[in-house]
C-alpha cells in the first residue's frame, strides 16, 4: 500500500505542477504546521463583513471590508449562459444552459499576501504551504510571502482548506463555480469567451502564458475587467471555488443557484477557475473548468493527502451575500 500511495501522490503532484506552473523546483522539507486545514468543530465568531449594509445595492456598487480591506463589487441577481461557447469548448463545459443566480458581492481582486497575513497573525490561517511544509516563495522569487514588496500580489501555495478558512474568518465564503462564471462572463445576452469579450488575449488584458513568468500586483490589467468591473478573473493565479469537481455536473440540469455536487468526487477534487500566469489562452476562458485535489480528512495528518494540493499558480477570492 505504501508503494501504491507513493505512486499516486507522484502522479497527482506532477499533473498539478504541469497545469499550474509548479514544476522544476524542489519542494521544501515538511515541517508541521500550527493548525489543521479543516474548520474547527468549535464555531469561531465571524468578523463583520465591511461597511453598513446597503439594502438596495445596484450593479457595480462597491464596498470595502473592515476585516481585510478587500473591495467587493455587487453582482446583481440575474441569468447568464453557462458553459463553453467557442471552438475550444471541452466536454465538461457542456451542455450549455441559462443559469439564474441571486445577487452577491464578489471580491474585486484576488486575496493578497498582505490580506492573508492578517489571518495568519490572527491565529486562524496557516502559513502558505506545500503539504505540511511552509512555503514563503513564489515561482521565481525566493522571498515572496511576508516580503513587503509583494504585499499587493496574490497569495499562493494555499490549499482549498486554507482558502475556505480565510473566507470564513473574513465573514465571507468561497464562491460557487456558477457565481464565479457569472462574474466573469456577465449577464445574458453576454456570451463572452474572456471576461473582456472576444478579443484574443495579450499582455494588455491578462498575465498568462509565461508572458511575465510569475504573479503580478492584483488589479494590474484594468482592460481585462469583466462586465461587472471585476479584475483578474483571467490569469495571474487560478482560483479555488467551493464546488467539488464532477465532469458531468452540467448534465444534472441544476440551473437555479447551483452549488455543485452534493458529495465529494474521486480524490476530493475541487474546482479551480481562471487559469494562471503559466497557462495558455484557452485555459483563461471564462468557461474553462479545471480541478485539483482538495483536503482529504480521511487521511492521517502526517500525509500530504490530508492537506490537499497547493501550488505557485493557485490563489482565491471570496464572496458574500450581504
């Protein structure tokens, strides 16, 4: 069994590295972290979600979180066309369907190093890590996390459990896969292939395809904004969403506030969206569905499977309902 487990882990990590640009570097020696990647069974009081609630928000309204300083953009209730609509469509992006969602507030940019450090300092979040080993670097920078020069850059080497814990601490939550795609594509009749429309991406729209070779400061590509004014939904870092991954989920017909499969998939795979600085243009399409391993609570805490996968090309953002 130990041999089989080792082989499975190697295959999983190599596949993830190929997709998110994490290959070619030796990962640090495992050092135990201070906390579990899973929510504590003891409820933790949530921080308030920002400024006084606006009872009648409108599309594009913004507010700033009092917890971490994140600007959030209001995405109103509406309907969008889900799934692949272009020549690069993949089978797991089908069938297409009109999906209707309630309104919500979406983080305008990806969660930054500086924001995530606040959660670490609060004793809620773990340091960025790979398995049990803390990782403070990025793809090309030996000193990244905790380096003030990169405070406004997206946090990386965070697993799904870390992202979930952060959003809960901030009084928010991870977006559903449908909320993410709606935020990127816009309301019907928008059929955008990319957040900004149909124009083939270049270095004026997004950080992708190793144009830069690593992360950049969040919000660096205003031309790449979605129809709702949300930034960085294509490239820079791929983003965890809440859903388990199921390649056939769209065939289930869930089209009213879908929240994804109700049960885990094989290997506890979770959906990641948006593509990273290392991905080609067809991976930063708004409909592209990717996945990687989330935490597996059935595994011993001494195993990497318990923590799930993290990488130099994966980060996250949060949403809130009010």
